[in-house]
C-alpha cells in the first residue's frame, strides 16, 4: 500500500484527540478535585479524588464510621495510606471501587490506543496488516469512552446522594477533575470515530489494490509489487 494512500487527514486528526483524551484522563485520575465542598459550607472534607482526600482542620470521622483510633484528620492524604486504614470501609463504598476500576481500565485502553496509532504511523508491522492497528486503536478508544461515561454517571449520581459517604452531600459539588474525566471520555469517543473511519477507508484502498494486482498484466506486477 503506497505511503500516500496509507495516511490521510483522518489519520492525524484522530491522533490529536486520542492524545488529548489520554492526557485529560491522566490528570483527572491523579488530582483530588472530583468533588469539593462549597466554601461557605465546609463539611470537614475540602476535596476528594479517586486516590486522594483533603480534610479540613481537625476532621473527625462521621458517627456511623467505626474509627477505632478516634483520630482527628487534616491536610491531604493518599486514600490507601496507613493513616487512613480504619476509614477504608467508609472511603471505599462498592460504587466508588467500580469507578476506580473503570477509570483505570479506561486509561489503560487510551494508552494502548496511542501505541496502536504509533505502530501504524511508524509502520511497525507488516504492510498488509497495518490498517488493523487503526481498528484496534479505534476499538480501544471506544471502549475507554464507554467506561469513562459509565464511571462519570455512577460517580455523579452517588456523590450527590450517598449520605453514608462524604458528610452532607448537598454541601458538595462536582469539581474540575470530574470535568476533565468527562472531557477525556468525549475525546476518546471522537478519536475512535475518526480511527474507525480511517480504517474503513484503508479497507477500501486495500481491496482496490488487491483487485488491481489480480487483474494487472503479469509484465506490470513487478512494478506494482515494488
């Protein structure tokens, strides 16, 4: 397949949102502003992400949480840290674990999609099979977009209504890390659409070239293969 036919505007247009989507997802999963308390209604938990929580000054666990240590908490803490070991059953309800798993899988899919895209752009596999790298890139991006959408819906619902999670859910609001998560999912879906369109284009080009080789005079086949 000729290099000029291999790449098109779709090829490069798809790589841009795929990269942006992966970066947004990375930032969203590593920052602690998925949910934040209103400034005028401090609840003791200033902000929280998927892996980190930031307490206000002198925060005590809610009454229904069996904190055997009876500690007071402050500042930002890693959710899996030893200091928060007695709060894990409270901090990690089932729906929150599902969100973490979905976001981790989605980020993995987005990074794999970038790898498949680079394999195609850098001609890292057999010429006849290169366009299937685009198909894999599109499918992994589409899967990432669906997982991010599911995670965003689940988180958005339960963060606002689960009274046994963060104190006074009505005093909290979704913040910019959550917005980046949604943006990462949108970019993943857009990239998937472009990649699948480009794959379909390359399928047509491949079939036309195969047909041309089949019906070309034998004296010209050497030139075509070259």
